[in-house]
């Protein structure tokens, strides 16, 4: 009997040893492949995911004074180049479609790696969006081992991927803003019925609060101020969410700016300033929110005018391309 147990123990140890060896080999392989699979530039063509949202990596270090992090509500509502035109503000929009808080947290780390923003805006909708713990783990693993996130690049690997270091040289003329020029009048009855049939979640889960608190701490360590902002939308925001966010801002000591309700509300004409009938703003609506944001950045947070400063030449260089998009009403391609 003892002999049988001893043999089973030996087999168990062998299996455990084999598993440890397998994991160790896999770990070493991933570490070795990380430099190979990492895009060698920050363009979509080079393999960068969400390239325009990540194009701040091509900007000169410490030249971005404010960033916007969030989902599609954010990237259609705040145009950095409008704020540059009006007030010389150096800002960037780092938002992506459906961006959840773990990905928001990743973008914060990416920004702080090369920039020292004075203000970091987090769009409020992300705080109410649910995500699983598996999403947190997956995001953490992707951040630790970029080869996993970029594994599809094996299809297009070239010799330079094995010998060249990454060099982020591309800058986006729109600085992460996504322009939309069409308009669709809002059907208020339809939106009311839709919201009644599927009420918005108006509580912020513990896991979301934990990431919010972590982002606040990292901002403070970097000398930045974290501010939560709610962009105008009829489909993803209501007064109950406003009340919840007001309570959270007071609890965590975080500034909260609501552009739909209260003192900072922007007067959006929902008959013509949304491209999808009340959810997202079009360019005309974004002009209003960007003007409001510029005023807040200057008068509330003391951002400076950098027009004519050689260090911020990227913004001056981007202006003709941005104006061409606006003049020709070219809808921005999503990446």
C-alpha cells in the first residue's frame, strides 16, 4: 500500500514538474518574442491597435497638457485641434470604442510613460460599464506581454521586426478626435421607451471604484489631476447617473464636470447636432463641447497657450490637415 502511494506521489511530482517546466518555457518564449511582435512604429499599418488613439506616443515628450480617456462618447465630443485653434491648448484624445475601465487604466499608464499632463479626463460612462474579472486579468497579461496582444502580427513579420527597435514617429492630425458630419434628428419618444425597457445601470460597482481610485493615485503621483467628465448623450446618461457621480466625486475627492446637467451643461440641439439620433455628437455638437472644455481648461485648470512655441510645433503642423478634414467633411475612419 505504501509502495502504491509512493509511486503515485512520484507520478504527481513528475506531472507538477512537467507543468512548471512547460510554464517556464512558455514564459521564456513569450519574453523572447515580445520585441519581435511589438510594432516597430505607432501606425495602423505597422500593426498598432487603435493607432490614432495611441498616436500621442509620436508626440514630443511632455508636450501634452491634458488627455481625454474613455469610449466613443469621448472621441466624438472633444476635439483637441479646436482647442488648439481657439486657445493654443495642447491636448489629446485617447479614447476607443467601448473602452472599459481596465483599458482606460492601460491608456493612463501609456500616457504617463512619455507625458506629464496637468489634467487627465475620464469619461463618466466608463465608470458604469460592467466588466468581468477575466477582463482585468486579460488586460493585465496583455500589458505585461505585448506579444500576446499582437500575436496576429506573425502573418506579416519582416526581417526588420527581428532587428529594429520600435520608433514611434506618427502623429495624428486630429489628435485622436473622430469627426462625424451627418445628422439625425432625435426621436425623444423612442429614446424614452428604450430607456424604460432597458434602464441604465446607475450604480458604480466596487471593482470599477477600485480602478478609479488607482487611477487617481497614479495621477497624483505623476503631478496630474484626475477629472471625471460626462459628455452630452441622451442614451447613456441621466439624472440618476449624475447624482451617483456627484456622490462618488465627493467621496473620492475627484472633480466632476457634467456637460448635460448642472452648471457646466452644454446646450446641444438634438435635432441636428447628433449623427445617430441622440447618442453621439456630430462635429457641430463637438464644437460646443470643445469650446466649453477649452474655457474650463484655461479658467479652471490654468492651461497655457502654446501657439508659436517650437516645442509644440506638432499642433501647428497638424492644423492644415485637420482643417482639410473639416472643410471636406471627411468622416474619420475608426481604428
